[in-house]
């Protein structure tokens, strides 16, 4: 054990605001008036003139305004619906029917058909957009894919 650990150093802390004679009286080293002279006031996010953190970090991301209005359906999903007889699909399928059967969220205003998977039933689909693969596969199965005009 060292001697330094045994010795206690009594260093008095400076008590501000205890009279002129103390050297830290009257304004208590806070200057005159203003926000910083008051007690309990901290200037939020002020880093002493250093560029604040919220301004040092870069802005990130961008949200396109009307991006989430198109519902996307693959052919394998449509075939799944037919197989499970969830929505008792007859011969037609469009966004209105999908919304009524609650298979697609009501926020969607357009429907896009993509060609992933296979379709076996001849079905008439009405959509806003469709991929070339989807068109070919639906016609191959004996169905029809109608595209709505914009």
C-alpha cells in the first residue's frame, strides 16, 4: 500500500455568492443579467459554439409521396386463393373483389399482376398494370388479363 492513498487532501470547494470578500460574491462569476446568469437554465443542444450533433449528422432517406397505392399480386398467390377456395373466386378477379373479400388492404387504389409462379385456372383478371410474363401465363392457361386505361 502506498503512502499517497493514506493521505487525505483537504481541498475546500469554492462557495459562490457568499459576499464580496470571498472574490466570488455579488454576481457569483455569472456576469450581469441574461439567460445564463439565472439558475436552473441550460441552453438545450448548445455545445459551446461547436456544431451541434443534430446539425453534424447527415439527413437520411426520402419518402416518395404516392408510392404505396399499388397492390402487387403474383400469379402463385392467385392460384393459392383458387386452391384454398378462400374467396370463392368464380371467373373474374379485380381490385374491388379483392377489397371486398379483405384479401387486399383498402388503402390500395391500383392493382399490378406479376408473373411469379404458375396459374392453372382460366380466369379473367382486370388490373391497372401487368408484366409480360403474367400476360403470357394467363393467356396460356386460357384466361384473359384486361388492363385499365390510365
